[in-house]
C-alpha cells in the first residue's frame, strides 16, 4: 500500500493539487469483488474488460474478482428490480452503476421518465448503502451525432436527463464518473476533426461501443475515479551518479552499463502498462495520449545531441527518440511492440476468455429459471452457480500469473536505419 500511495502522489492531474492536499483516493481497492451493472453497453464486455485489464496490469497482486451484470435493453427500473439477486447476492465490495442510455428514450426529454430514472437509481444506492457496499455512479456515454440519425436531438436530451446523477452521488457521498460530459467533449472534437467518422469511430451505431469507444469509456471512468497515472518511472544517466537522479517509482533499476554512445540496464517493474491495441490508436488524441492513465516513463541523461536513439527491450526496438526527448522523459506506455507489450496482450486475451465463463455463469445459470417440479431445483442451481465461480476463480488466478512483471534488459543506442 505504501507503493500505491507513492503512485497517487505522483499522479498528474488536470487541475494541480496544492502541495498540502492529499492525493484523491482511487475507488477500486485490492481484494475487491467488483460487479459492473448496466445495460447492453455493459453486457458488451468492452469498457468493463478494459477497466479489468487496467486493474490487473496495474495491480498484479490485487486479487480482484470481476463480475458483469449487464443486460441488453435494461434501465434503472430493471436494475433496481434485480439488484438483490443479480448484484448483492454475489457479495460484491464495489459496484459501478451505468444506466441511462435506454431510460432517456432516444427522443425528447420526458420528465416522467426522468423521475423514474432518478427514483430507481436512488433505490439502488439505498440498497447498496444498507448492504455496506461501495458504489461508483456513472452517467452513460454521449451518443455520437455522426453515427446516429437523431443524435443531435438525443445528445441534448442526455445532458438534461443525467444531470440529477451528480446530485444523487453527492447525496449518498459516493464517487460520480461523469462519462456524458467527457465523452461529449471528445465526440464534439472528433466531429470537427473527422466529420464522417472515417478514422475516429468510438461507437459503431452511435452509442454501442467499438473497441475505441470501450477504451474511451474505460479511460473516462478510471480517470474520474482517480486511477493512478503512473505505471512506473525510471531515470538513468551516462554521466551523473545514481544518487543525483530522481528516485525510481514503481521499479528497480540494476546492471547499469553506460558507454560512450548509449546505455543499457535491467528494469524490474511492479506493474505493467496497458497493451495499446492497434484499433485504440485513433482515440488516443482525444484522451491526452493516455498520459494521465498509462505513463511508463524513461529518462536518460547524458546522451550526446544529434540524431535519434533506438530504445530496445530485450533486443526488440520499440521506439526512437532524440537525446533531448530522452533527457526530458519519454512515455513507453503506448508502444505497440516488444516483450512487455506482448505480455500485456496475453493478459487481455486471457481476460477475454475468462469473461466468456463469467457471461455464461450469469445468463445460463444465475438468470435461468428452474421449473418448480424439479426436485431440489433451487439447491442444484446454487450448487452450479458456485461450481462455475470456482472455475472463474481458477482462471483469474492464472491471469495473475500471466500479469506478474519480470525483469527486462533495456538498451539505448544510436539509431540505425
């Protein structure tokens, strides 16, 4: 936990904190049992899987459990009605609630619908409070006007419809992730840069996520819930002594070997950066290049100016940079090659495979109706639910083994053509 506190202290915020202010507390905690509750956008297992990927790679000893209770077409009314059976019965310690896309009706603002949305959201928060479970309340993503025929109308309805959520969160003293405002600003910027959605297209149909939209949603929720920006930070030098350099954060540097033209060293991190998927790349300019979520930094001092330098990890070139850029510090978090990237991809693939088991348990067992005439049907169902959970837990344990950081040899040498 001391290391986590150091990471929070180094967090880069949009509005800088005064020196005396404590760093904001991250909503998710090690050992959390997390349920993502929502509609079809949650059921897609995109934004939820990317939040899971972040938590797994950033806290490879976090011992999290991840469950998804998203159902297509659902609303806050439906969520409140199934909150006990689908959420609380799984004994979560943390819940994200993400309803509102369907509640608004995809048309003009309806006061009666809005009242029901607010009332049913309050009912879920009251149930969670009574059960002693932490909740983060989320407004939905803004629809993309470029991709939805009535998007120009509905995106304004959304603004009015979701406005009470901030007040509800304040009333219950819980975190509020204002996805609508942040994703609206992003899609408004995309509309100017890419009016036909030829490159940056977060939502294939205007509101359901494609992988870039899943990243936009996950990044927004994580940032709003005060996720640490820094994976780890390392400083090495050809000329300066180790004691004159800033202390590393989240990593250990050994076997430093400077030469006349470059340097090599071994780096063992405490966490992994997110593996940036190729189809995420168009979204990065609208997410501050993930500098406030995926900073895996390296600074190299004492290199000779002139020409580029190759940065290689275990012999694989992952990036080029100038001596000035390296002295200032570069972010290796967004590279799309190399052994660390490959390890992160294996973690993501394993998460995706495990979540097919999570979905199957939820829809084909937990949500199944056992006919009354089946003897001991309820007991058999409960036994099967527990059996599926054992398999999910085993898969999660294997994922954590995949996510365990290992030492890597870094080299910085004059670039070759």
